[in-house]
C-alpha cells in the first residue's frame, strides 16, 4: 500500500510548480559549494522529476575541464548521494556541460555567449538563463559587470542572477554592491540567496503565524517575554579558514541566517502572500531592530573562539591550530547578542541570538518564552509554574514543541512542564528537502519570495554596524573569550541574559 494512502498528510505533497525550459549557468563550478550543495540539489530536483526536459547546467570556472571531466568530478563528489542510482545519474549527467571561463577576459565572454546559444539549440532552453554566482564574494561586482557587458542580462524576462552570501562585508560595501548589481540588472532579476530561507521549518513560521488564529493574538509584547534564536554547529572551520578568517561568525552567520530567522519571527502579517508584501514586512521589522545598547555595543555582545576539546578518544584542536588560521587569530567563532525591536509589537522584548562553531550540539531553533501566569495559584500547594515556551526546531528533528504545565498525578497540586510535539518526519513521513533544493527551484521559477531584497540586506548590515565598527576601531572592548570545543560557548554569554533573569536554553 502506498504511503500516500496510509498517510493523508502526504496527499498532494509533490504537486509542484513547473520550471520553464532553461540553462542554469554556475560561475565557480569547480568550487566547494557547487559540489556540496548546488549539483546535489539539482540531482534531487531531477529525481523528483521537477527539472524540465529542456534543461542544461553549464558549469563555468577557470579550470580547463571538458564536459566529460566536469561530469566525472561531479559524480565523484556526489558518490554517496548517487548510491545505487547510477542509471538516474547517467540520465542527469547528460544535462551537464562545462565551459572554461575567466569573466575578465573579453574572449571568454564571447565564447560563453556562443556556448549558450549552442545549448539553446541542442537542449531547447529558449535563451532562458539563470546565472548563479558561486565565486569569491570579492568578484561579485566585477562578475555582474562582465555578464551584463556580454549582453546576457538584457532580457529581464529571460535572465536572472543568483548571488550567494555574503552580500557585502558591512553596510557601506553592501550599498555599493547593490548599486553595481542594480546597474546591471533589474531588482526582479536579482536573487540574493540565504539558504536558511530554503529550510522548510523557517518557511513554516509563516504558516504557523499567519494560517492559525491562535498564535497571532499572543505573538507580541503582551504575552511574550523574550525570544532566543540559536544556530549551533558541532563542526569547526573545516577547510574554509581562508574565507572564515576574514569573516567570523558575525558576518558568516548572524548578519544573514540568524537575522532572517529574526525577521520572519518578528515581522508583521503581510497583506498578501506575494514576494513584495512579504519582503516589505521583513525590511520594515529589520529597520526597527537595534542592538540593545547602540551607544555601548560591548554591553550587548559576547564573542568567543573555540579552543581544543573533545574526548580522549577523539580530541579536537582549537581554532588557532586549524590549517590556514593564524596562531594569534582574533576571529570570533561564537557570537551572542541582545537586540530590541522598536515597534508596537515588540517594544521592550529582548531578542537573544547566538551562534557558534564546535558547540555541544548541532541545532537551530527559535524559542518564544511567554510571560508567567499573573497569579501563582498553586505555589502554596507545591506547584511553581514555569513559563510556557514555543520552540520552533529548524534543524535537526525539524518540527515544533509547545511546553506548558500540567498537574502531576497524585493527591497534591504539583505541576510540571510537558511538551506537545510536532515532527515533520513523523507527520509527513519523509525528511524535508535541503534548503538549496527549494531555493534553486524558486530561482529558476523566478519566484523571489524567499530571497533577500536590497533594502533587507542593507538593513541587516546596518543593524550590526556599531559592532563591526567597534571590532575595527577598538577590539579590546569586545574581547574574544576562549571556550572549550563541544561545550555551549563562553560562560560570559550567560551575562547577557542575567539582567533578565534568564538562561540560554540547553536542550
Ligand atoms: C553557511 C556558513 O552559510 O552556513 C557556514 O558559511 C555554516 O559557516 C553553514 O556552517 C551552516 O548551515 P547549516 O544549514 O548547516 O546550518
């Protein structure tokens, strides 16, 4: 019996929108992201029969690979995912092509245009093109100019540009990059990607909030006393020291992924479910957000860096011992912050956000803590109430839980918190797609809802400007606290919450 019949929640699950014929061009095709995320996501879309039969993926980078070499390398990189699905891979790989391109070479741009026309003829891709910039961020501006100068962005209906994070490295550079990109393409052609927005559970926040009547009336300062947003990783910097040393957790995770989670959690209900209505509300709430104390930013931020740790059997080296990291590096691998949002809904509610590498557990979640019951009716008879909490689990174990007090069985009136659970896996019977699967499909569909608009990116950078300036001008004021690998980060981060008599959640 098929699982659709046994599980009514699965009915209609794969009725997806149809991607039009097109060629996806990935610049930086020899890089890590292409192998780890982009081609795996496309292979997944192919397996789900979501790619049109008039499709092509053209990988571009400076390496002088042939189509065949590109296919072999992608196959090697995806060997685990392919498993015994060799036949499907062979079908998929016939859509893969490669062109050596240096975007700064006029001649290469000509060759690229010719190749694209050839693919239009062989694969019937109708000059519909999505250009994906998976190159080093320092080349985003020049890459856009090059693609534009080759005339490849001229038709706003047929050409799109996807730009990876980080979009800029501070407010000023994000503004300049926006100007460059907007000189090359219209805003509706530009898709700034943040893969957290591709996560099913992040999108579910919109449904939870705006498709149910019970949450919205209490989703505000009258009922919610604090919000915690966590993105904890167990991995270290791995082989990305070159990039990470110049970035750190604030730029790598906070300005984008955590801030997007904050925006979706705190935004006002949009008037319609359309890209501009949603992005207007996200931009608006980010413009109302601020560090808890902008004049003394060091009082609302704690930075840390992982040291050695792990167990005797599997010891872990510290950040400063990682390949490519300076032994005196002051790059933060952990950040905790306190923010406020100055609007009617959230005035006075602290938003605590934290992220770190090599923490005790891999988990991303949003925790809304509700105000205590106004009267403690059961205190005298052994029940001391806890605050209700709604926990939105972004990953792993995607789902949500609601914690509330019940009476413990027995003759007294002792209460204890219990959890009401929802799990994506258990309810829908299959794990959610990776964020890139959803986002690549959306970019090829031309749906910008889950991509960040220019004003959102700028508002997100502006929010952290006082901290970035402090780190630049007076880093001593924002010391780096070492923490042992596989712990919950520096103890100093607890002090951010102490004023509110709160603790970080330690699941
Ligand atoms: C990336 C960061 O954007 O997100 C990485 O550059 C980080 O440093 C990754 O590891 C985390 O993504 P996820 O989906 O594994 O939580």
